[in-house]
């Protein structure tokens, strides 16, 4: 069982993300005040998508590792949101990026996210035929 004293909740995660994403600091602060952690994660995904269009693959890989750190320390809610918004966004990165970009991202992706991503793809194939 996970020790809840050491778990990162959505407010603490938002503070980490304000530090990790200086360009999004104001947006993250506003969403945090509204208790919209899902919106915070979506804003990070949108930012990474912009970096993908700018071919800044190594920066994206770095941010994926930072998100994994929050994921590993996160409480159940934080982990659930990261799985369902952040990790699920990898399909979009794969679809809209170049093959070489995706290979770099996947190779640098933490194993925990690779496992979640692959399970999501497997479930999508079963349920949606994708």
C-alpha cells in the first residue's frame, strides 16, 4: 500500500509543473486556483505538441521524464489524470510527428509510461478496432 504522506497531490503537482514549465506558469496557476488539474496536464500536452512541431524532440523527452517523476510520486488522482491525458497524448505525438521523432521519444520514455502507453493501445484495438 502506498504511503499517503509521501504522495504528491494535485496542488503539489501543480507547483512542480509551474517550476518545470515557466512559459505556462500563469496558466497553470489559474487552472490550479480553479482545481482543474486535468486542464493543467492538457496545457502541458499542448505545449509539448508545439515543441514537436518545432522538432524539439530532446526537450519533449526531458519533459516526459519530469512528468514520470510526478507520476511515480503522485496520489491515485494525479496518476489517473497523467495516464488518461498525458500518456494518452503519445498517440497524437506518434501520429503527427516524424517517425524519427517518435523513435527518439519512445526510446527515451520511462518504462512505466511505455507500459501504460502499450496497454492503452492494446485496449483501444480491442474496444475500438484502432
